C-alpha cells in the first residue's frame, strides 16, 4: 500500500528497540525503551503559506531523525508499526 501524508505531516518508522544492554543483559520486550531514532518513510507536500504556495519540508525520504518518545500517532502500514507526526515534532536529523 502506498501512503502519502498530507500537509506538513511525516511518516516515520522507529528503529528497532535494543534487546540487550551494553553489559550483555537481555531485556524483555516490556522493559525495552522506545527508540528515539526513526527513518523517514514518506513526507507530505508542505504547510500552506500565503499566495497558495506550500513551504518545503526540512526532511526528506530516507533521513534518519530524532523524535520524542511519546510523539506522533501510531499506525500500521503493510503490517509494520509506524508513526505519523508533524514535521515540527521532529527534533533533528542525524547525519
């Protein structure tokens, strides 16, 4: 299924949660923290501005970004857990 967010919305997929600590202890799924790093899967066409124009988004498909732990709306696209969020909820791009 193809999905295209509207406006300044962005579709991201969280990175996989760590299942083992740096000291080698395996974590149960319930104890693992939500990762704050995600990959941009799809972007909208920008926020409307004066004169019928749309502002360009600062992120693009394929970017690795930092997001808040509790931001966005959980959705399932092609049986994969993803998040839809406003571009303004993205904290930054990882380079």
